[in-house]
C-alpha cells in the first residue's frame, strides 16, 4: 500500500486550494452559518472548476476518478474550512445509483450530481427506527399497477433541495425482516409529500428534515435494484458513505489543528508564547498523532475499496475512530484557542458544533462496535 499522492492528485488538490483561496470564502461561510443559508456561491465556484464531476463515468459527462482521489479531495476541502454536509462531490449517491439503478435512473441522478445538486435525500431513518433498521415501518403497497408509499422518514439531509428521495420501504411480510425491504426513487415534488425542518445545534448551512409520505404514487419502474434486497443495498451504501464522512472528519480535524498550532506560536502569556508551555505542546503532539492515525485508517480502507476488497469491517472501524478522534482534536484546538475559540469569530467553534453529529449519523459509534465486533469475532473462528 503506497499512499504517496500521484502527480494528478497533487495537481487536483492544488487546483482546489486555488479555488478556495481566490474565493476567500471564510467570511462568507461565517455569514451563511449565522443566517442558516446554503453556501451556493462556494458551490458554484467548485462546480465551475469541475469538482462535482469527479467519480462520474465519462459516458455521463463526468471525470472518472478513483475513490482514493475523491476521499483526498473531500478531506482537503474540509481542511481548508469548507463546511460539512454541503460538499459537492456526491460519491455516495453516485455509487448507489451506478450499483443498483437502471439506465434511466442513472442518467437522471448523475445529471444533478454534475451540477453540484444533491440528487436525492436518503429516506432511511424513521422516528422509531434509527439503529434498529428492522423496525422501519414505511410501506410500499402495490395497487392497480401502481406502488403507494406511506410512512415517515426523519433526519433527511437537504430534503428541501434534493430533487429526489431514495426511500427504503417495507414491501412484504417475510420471516426474515431484512428481506422485507425495497428501495424506490421518486421526485420530492410528488403529491402526498410534506417536509418539516428540524432545529439543530450545528451544520446550519444544510437543512435537515422530517419527511411525511402519504399515499405517494410511484411506478413499479421506480424500484431501485432488486425487490426485497433494499436492506442489503443500503448496507453497501453505508460503506462509501462512511468513507466520505471520515474524509470530512479528518479534514475538519486538520483545519482545527492548523489554526490552533498557528495561534500557539503567536499568542503570548506570562512573557512567552503559549506554544512554549509543555501542556500545550502535549496537546499539539497528541492531536498530530490522531490526525496521522485517522488518515492511515481512512486511506487503507479507501485503497481496499478501490482494489475490490471488502471494507465491511474497515468502514465501521474507521467511522468509529475518526468520529471520536476528530472531535478530540477539535476540542483540544478550542482549548488552545481559549475564550476566542468559543466565539463565532473563530471557525473552530463551527467545526466543534458541526463535527459532533458525525459520531451519530450513518451509524452511531456504538453500532460501529456492534457491526465490527461481531464480524471480527466471526472472522477469528
């Protein structure tokens, strides 16, 4: 395994730095965060520079790019202060639709991805079904040649902006509940769909919603993948989603670290810089170790994914570790910054609020213990 960046990767990352530097987006992000606004100006700049096309096949107008490169670009963007949950390269959605969608669905979804528009919100979590996936109650009922969706989904990212929902529904009664589910893709403007915004403590630039589905009429051709295989398709979705989340974790940790280390070398107390005190140096050293470990775990998982190896265990391990380690790094960065770190003038306060949800979404860190732990025990037998 060689994680040395290729010349193409270096050029891509340098191009990203140039776009971010020219945009001078930090004050803009601060305003968007304060006003709970989508950072469209930054998204437009990155789309224009071609970053939304990464990982999309050439036949759909994209730029074929391996998952490792996409991970590195997402990490770098967040390290430069780009806000979480609004990154414009939709690796998860693209992977889902290429793996399971039919030709018409692929063409439609990838058209939006190329424009930097989140193509669909994933209708998975329900008020009574978070980690307990088998408790999902949303149904897909066939009637008179149509399919009718009924139920409630929650924690739907960008449900106000995404043109589609990829909805996991219970489509039958099976002795094995995990074989009951199917996926349907339908537009968010269909009759019977209403949304309700959730009031969060962070990630203010990206809305999160409850979605109510009342007899939403679909065609049987709206099925994504194989009927009754929706749960297993969802598990594959989580592998790539967790890698992209971990890239954001590493990037946000790097962003906080860079700011705190710079501050430690400039801020003077008791006649010397605070960076000259060993307690601060200890924090900085431990932060750096955690960042290195996070990167190594993430890059190894991305390498295995790219080389066709299973990352069922790896994605859980890296999700649990980077979620915790990134928060610890950001929290230590805030401590180094002192009072200024707790104000909205310092972007570390935004990172501190925004990153916390990454220990919950796409599988809580407790569930990561369960999924990885049982697999590791089984592997050892």
